[in-house]
């Protein structure tokens, strides 16, 4: 596959993740004004294995991030916990929990849209630790990361770095 082919696929699958994020924000049972609109798609060999959006508020489960929801669905679909050769697409750079789950799932590549600098700091844990430090320390040289795919579209889903979100929404600050 050429670099251009891969880039086109990344753009296409990130578009699907954006659509899933928007769907999640409109899902009944989400937080009163919608859940944090994060979308995720896992693809292998040109086939979508699973997709999901943030369900933290719907499930009352702090681990129900879009990536975790999708990983669980893929595991059930495949009947396995090893997704070698798969690519995970997320509209927002995965947090530490989701990065570690990707490592344990054997994901071969993580592609994300908006990164830490593109959104308000409330979306990430410790500001001095980049979650991709986990990947660098995971003793896996077969896990690639590509960021910034459709970054502006993805960042538009979230509060920006200089926005002032209501305090009740800032659970991670």
C-alpha cells in the first residue's frame, strides 16, 4: 500500500469516527447535553471490525471510553483478544487507559484526529505525561501512531485550548 493510499484510508475511516462521535453526542441517555463526542473505529484488512462512541454517561461507567467500548465489541465479534494488524481510529488522542488497552489488544496502529494541543486540557490526565509515553515504553516496536488526521474537524467537536467550559463539565481538571 502506498503512502497516498494509506492517507486516503485514514481520511475515510476518520470520517466514520467523526460521524460516530456526532451520533454519540445525540444518543438518548447521554449526559443532559450529550456525552463527550469521541468516536472510534477499528479496521483490519479494509473491514470495519467494530465502532463505538463514548458511553461513560450512558453506562455510568468511567471506563466506557469510545476506544474501550469499541475494543470490547471487536473482542466479542472476533471471539479473541488479539487484534494484530488492526488500526484504531479515534477522533481524540487516546488517554492513558485507552492507549494501554490498545497495547494489550495488539493493535498495530493508532490514528487520531485532535491531539492534546488542539483541545482544552480537561480532556487529558496529567499535563506533563503524554499518553503516548506508554506506547514508547510498551516494548512493542510494531505499534505505529499517526496524529492530526482531519484534526480541525475533530477538534471542532471539543472545547478548544482557550475556551472556558462550565466548571461542572471539567471533571478532569
